[in-house]
C-alpha cells in the first residue's frame, strides 16, 4: 500500500484539507472563512475522485459531481447572504 500513488495523492490532499481547516478556524473575517469552506469542499471532491479511481468505482465519482454542484450552489447562497441580498 505504501507504494500506491493513490495513497500519496490522498495523503497530500488530506494535509491540504487540514491546512484549509486551520484557515477556516482562524480566518479573521467571515469571507475568509467562506473561502476556506469552499476550498475544503473542493478538497473533499478531489478526495472522492481519488477514492473512486483507487477502488475503480464510478459511483464515487458520480457522488463527487453531485457534491460539487451542491457546494457551488451553497457558496452562491452564502455570498448572496453576506452581500445582504437574502431577507
């Protein structure tokens, strides 16, 4: 397992996720935290695609696509709310 390239890719992606979570927690402003959340969602999608490729399962990739679409819609709603558009 240690020589598997998917393991190293997942490890690096997980480290990037931890750094992003740190940014979300200490971000000085709310928009910084929103950007951190969006980045974390992107990293989760990347991990799902890596998992699907490693186990040769297309269902993980389908779920990653749906998750990415929902994440994008959620980011748009949060941005509209922070702008003062939702009432």
